[in-house]
């Protein structure tokens, strides 16, 4: 039963009312949690996000060591029985200010050694320059990944500050900017000598950023078959069409990734435009359960081999296996072997 069709339980109205009780959240619930977990709490919903921000703003500077000792929730693990680690809390501090970071650092002798190479990356991704400066002064290491995280996070001023202060960068900085559509950052990075490679075009294509892709290509960014593959995997036909018209290479894997992701129309357009395919196209359709795609591909001359049956068996797609065999697809010992390895008894007993 889908969530939309599930009757609302009688307790739902109580839950809605609970969200509205700001005083309860700010006065009792969040003081137990403590500051330093904005990333986790803010992801619950907009109402909780608003309450938590108001709570953090209300905590006096002098009280922050006390409330930070109460932090017990990690934004990724979410295990209340596990104390917050140093990395957990600095992620939260990156969303807050230097004072919180200083209290975090002073709270335990275990945190004196700057042995967390992801601290500056986390801060760079959210653009907290003052906290980033503090972390660097305290000896927390940074490397080219900090520039990548700043670019990916859309933090142009932070990226500029990192470069001014000697942080290295590499091709991944341009990749990060292209990936999330930060055109201004990509342009600035290139204007200031940042290298790029084929991944810039590939990741721009995957995310559907056609204007960025056009600009990158016009300005000499190299590309390869991954540009077409990533566009096909994400279903971006306009990008596939434009890149092909501009002589970007594509290959058999372009069709395969389109099938893996269920982009039937993309596969048809690729075939109409003479993109090559091979046995992996049928294998992908069989393995992923795309029976209609498999039928169409076979009817239009796509080759297949025994692995089409083997992979359909491995996933328990009995109807596909039967159809493929009835239509001349070969099978061998791998059909039973793959079915046995994945416990597909209904296939073995047929």
C-alpha cells in the first residue's frame, strides 16, 4: 500500500500539534540534544529546522560548552547511544561559528591533535570562512579536496579564500562546480588557472547542465565517451543530441547505461541515430527486468548471448527467461548456476 493511500492514524493529528509547540522544542527537546547538529536536525522538516535555528541563536556564548557536552546524535549514523565524535561536532560547528568550534576543541584532550582530514572539507562545503580560518590556524590539514568541496557547495568566496591562503586544487574543482551547476565558480576557476579534464563535461552532462557543457567545450575542455554515457544514464536526450552533433564520441556502453536506467525512449533515439550496441544491451534489459526494452531491442537486431538468460535467471525474472529462450536466446550451465547463487528456486524448479 502506498503512503498516499494509507489512512492517517489517529495519532497523526497529535504529531502535527507537537510540531507547532515551539516552546516545547526550544525549552526541553533541543536543550537535551544541544547545538552542533544543524545539518541533521535541519533535514527533518522546515518546521523543525526553524525551531532549531531559533534555539541555537538563543543559546548564550557562555553556555555553549555545557550544551555541546549533551550532543549524542550524529547526522549520518543517528545512533543516540553513541557519543558524538570530534568529526560529528565540527560538522555542526561549521554550520554555526568559531565560538562553537573553540568549545568543541577545548572539550576533550582527545581533540587536541588535528587528525581529521575531513574537517576543512566539511567547513569549506558550507562556506564558513571564519571557522575554516580557525581550523587551519589550529593545524587541521587541508588539501585539494577542500577546494573541490567549496566548488561543489557553491562557495565562491570560500574557494577564493582557500586559494589566497595557499590551498591546492586540481581538476576535481572544476568537476565539483560543473556537477552542481555553479557556472560562476567554474568560470572563475578557469580564469585563475584551475585545470580540468574529461570529467567536467561528463558530470555536467549527467546533471543536465547543457549551458555549462557548451561553454566548457567551446573553451577547450576535453571530453570522451563518458559524456554521452552519463547523459544517457540520466535521460538527457538534448545533451546527447548536442554532444553527438559536435562530434563527442559514443559507444556501445551508451546504450547499455540507458537500458540500465530504464530510459526506453533514449535507447530508441540512440539506435535511430546509429549509436552502436552489443550483447550488454540485452543483458542489462534482462537483468533489470525491462522486458519491453528487451523485446524491442531483439526485434531491432540487437545481439544477445547466453548471459541474457543467465542474468534474467539470477534476478528471478522467470517470464523474461522463458520468453528469451522461446525466441532463440541460447542458454548454458550459467543459467542454473546464476539462479542457484542468488537462491532463485522458482527458476530452478521450472
